[in-house]
C-alpha cells in the first residue's frame, strides 16, 4: 500500500503528469520464480553461466516520492539501486538508434517475504519509486559503449551508520540490456499493455545486499567447512541462505527512515532524485 510522501522536496518528472508509472521490474538472479514471466534473453550469471531474465509489471510506481506501509508484522524492507530505461514510444520495438532516457529507481524488497516460497512479487511489488528528473538521454546501442552515470541509494542505520548501494552505467555493459528491452517491449505490446519504463534489476556488486560476492560465497559454503557445498548450489536454497544472512545483520531500512536516491550523469550533474519512507502496519 502506497501514498505520496509530502515535503520530500522532489517534484514529479515533467513529462509524466500522472505522478505514477507502469514499469516492468526485472529479476536476473538464478532462482526461477513461480509468479514471474521468464524471458528468452539471458545475461552473464554466477561462474559466467547464462541466466534468463524474468519479471513482471508493477502498474503503479510513484515518481519522486512515496510512503510504503508494511502489510505484515514481520516485514523487513531493503532498498536496491537500479536503472530504468524510459522509451518515448514504448509500444514500438526499439532499434539501436532509438532515443532512450536512463533514470534511477529505488527497488524496495520485503526480504522476509522471500523465505519459504518460490514467489517473487510479494517481496518486490508496491514498494518501488522512480526518480524524478530529466535523466540521462542516450540511445539503446550506447548502453554497450560505456557511458558516464551513477545511481545510488542511502539511508541511516541505528547508531548513525549509513547503508549505501550504487550502480553505474559501467555495470550495465555486457548484460544484454538492449535485447532485454526489446523482448519486454514485444511482450507487453503483443498484449496491448501500456508500459512507461523497463527496470533493469540490480546490476553490479554494490547495487544490492544480495549482489555482494562475499555474501554469495558464504551462502554457497557449508556451515562447518569453508568450502562450497553442492547442496547449497540449488538456486532457491542459496537464496534462502543469502536472505537469512542479510536479515541477521540488521542492515535493513529502519521504519520511519528516508531512503534517498540520487542519479548523476556526466560531470556528476544530478539528473534524478527519489525518496522512500516505510511505516509498519
């Protein structure tokens, strides 16, 4: 459940008067979830093995600011730094030279809702915020050529420590993003569905807690011997271990604390801002 967050100092993006957007939310992790649409296009995964993208449409993503209310008493929110591709004509399959806008997105994640299930949407829907601002204007093909840009989220933990996650446009190179965008556009257009943007998922080791290599290695190791345990290589088993480890560290977003996102382009110019606060039910 979401409502506007007043007084955060971020205005809605100027070319979207509704203040909300329909966004395809991408997951590129190894587990195959039961409530997502699995695409044909893949990217480089763990150990260089290909992993097919999957995802779903979040139909009501606030632009600029939002307040999220946890529906469950055990809800624990994490925040990830992600990129979105905005298209001028999202129903037409984009070509390499098609103009796009890159903008940052706070992907909220109710991490506790990933435990004991093969569903992904309950953890990842109705808790996302698209940054407001002009974004980075470029073309689809340029994503593979090396662009300057960074999206970062940060929030304060107990004791004054800060939790920071960052993704750069260098992290996007080599992840088959042009084909991801094209397939999502084909899929939604074939159903006559409107779409404002395509989220690319958490790209880069620093984009999300669950992307950190040390955490992934720990999830794959045995509990008694510091060597990989073949049983822990099962994607959903590894996911459970990774999530439980993150929850135990108490580095989630404290209730009532503002998560702030800043997207910068060439010369560290700010081109997008967003803010998210969550409150318990």
